[in-house]
C-alpha cells in the first residue's frame, strides 16, 4: 500500500513538473517570437525612414542635375528634365530585370535568418 501511494505522489509530481515545463516553454516561445518580431519591425522602420530620406535626396539631386544639364548642355529645361527622366526609366528597367537577384533573394535570406534563427545564433543585421 505504501509503495502505491509513493507511485501516485511521484506521478502527480511528474505531471506538475511537466505542466511547469510546458508553461515555461510557452513563455520562452512568446519571448522569442516577441524578440524576432521587434527586430523585424525595427528593421522595417529603419528601412522606411532611410527610404524616405533617400527619396528626398534623389529628387533634389535629380532637379540639380537637370538644371545643370539645362545650363551647360541643352540650354532647355524640358530637354534636361527629359534626359534625367530617361535615365531613371532605364534604371527602373534594369532594377526590374534584376529584381530577383538584387531584391527578392536578399530579403528572403534576411527574413529567413532573422525569423528562423535559434536563440543562440540570432543577431540583428
């Protein structure tokens, strides 16, 4: 009889520890997911901020280039702005053609590394 009560107590203790272990694993998974989501979100916010600043810079640089072209080369604002626009059209076509190599694959690798990395090898890029 005594042996049977000890076994029941051990089984109850095992279930309690199993429940605590499962709760701790769940909490760890939540913390890990939170860390990965916050890293991805901060990288996205950084990208958006840098994109906006870069876009403003490129617009101003394009205007400057067009005005310099009109002053020194074409002597016509419309032609100079058309040349700058044509350069951007060619650049857009090149980027579109190379989108997998330059954009899709690196972003996929970055997200895969960030979201699928274990807790020891997760590093913020």
